[in-house]
């Protein structure tokens, strides 16, 4: 199956709108394409009707015993009340983040107002990219994120057990995103046991690391997922979506 199970839109820290991503994925022949914005559902919710091959998802930030932030992917998620409230909070927080960051970078209040609204955010990003390049648009996000992280963002991140329970209550299948980012967590084994899947294929994972995390997943009877973790800012991603990842269907299903 031709898939990409981890993709970001302009509603969080991605370059493109949900509709632009879906159009590119359709052209490239994706059979399963997940929209998984950070901590919110509003990206894919902004699309009037999702094609049946587009998977509604989320990448939920959570905290571990030692305070490390980890990311959990929830696929086929339903907008249940508590997760919907979480999404609405982060949608507003990211809007503030973009507005503040763009104003700091450009000094342009009108452009910052465009960036605040997710539905016009790509217009602001396009203008920044034309004026100064994509790095300045990323810098706008980074500055806003740094200013709001401690008080507005991290303070709303649940403990990982609560995050998995939240996603399961929302009928999502839960996967641990890019596990090589935090391989030495004291509670890693417990997290792997609690999730339904492991993101084995990721741009930051070497072939050796893919093999290691595949073994960890298979030993625990977990699904194996793969992604480009698409944001669309730099490198190969700057030109748009990459070709789908090909996974054997049985790796996407509980064994």
C-alpha cells in the first residue's frame, strides 16, 4: 500500500494548506494519507469532505516521567469532546504564535493578521517566502513557539498514559512517532507496550534504526508505520510531497 501516515499543514507548522496537501497526494497516487497536525484536528476538519483515502489524525505532544516531550500519532481519530477541546485550545495558541512570530520577523501588522488566521496563513507565508525566503517563515514559527512554549503549550501537554487514553477514547489507533528521537527514555518499554503502532520509517531513521524499531514493534505485536513527516519547508520537501512509502498491508494491521 502506498502511504504517508504523518503530515503537517499550515494549521500547525506545515507549509501547505490541507486542500493543497490532499491535491498533491491524490496526484502522486497515495492510497492512505494522514493529516496529523500538532495537537489539533482543525486542519483536516477545515476540508468540507475528506476523500475516503485521507486519514483524519493528530500528532499529540505528551510528557514522560523525566519531563521529555514525546509525540504520539493518532489515526482515524474521532473529534470527541475532550480531544476537541484540546484541539481548539491549540488552534488558538498556534494562531497567536504565528501572529506574534510574523510580526517580530517582518514588522508588518497586516501580514501578521493574515498569518493569524489558518485559512489565510499560506498567503502570509507566500509573501514572506517571496520577500526573504522560507527560512524567515520558519523563523517566524520558531520565535512564536519559543515565546509561548512554557506557559501556553507545554503546560497543556498530558502525561503519556493520559495522552494514549485520550486518543483511545477518541477511537484512534495510536502510534509512537519517530522513536529514535528519544531512545533512552526510562519509560520507553512501557510506552511501546501501550501504543498500537511504531513509526519505523521516518526521515531521521537510518536503515539500521528502522530495523531496530521494526524488531521492537514485531516483538510486541504492533503495527509498523512509515512517513516522510512532511512539513514542506526545506530540502526535498520544499518542492512538495514526496512519492508515497510502500508498506506491506500486513504491517499496517494488528498481527
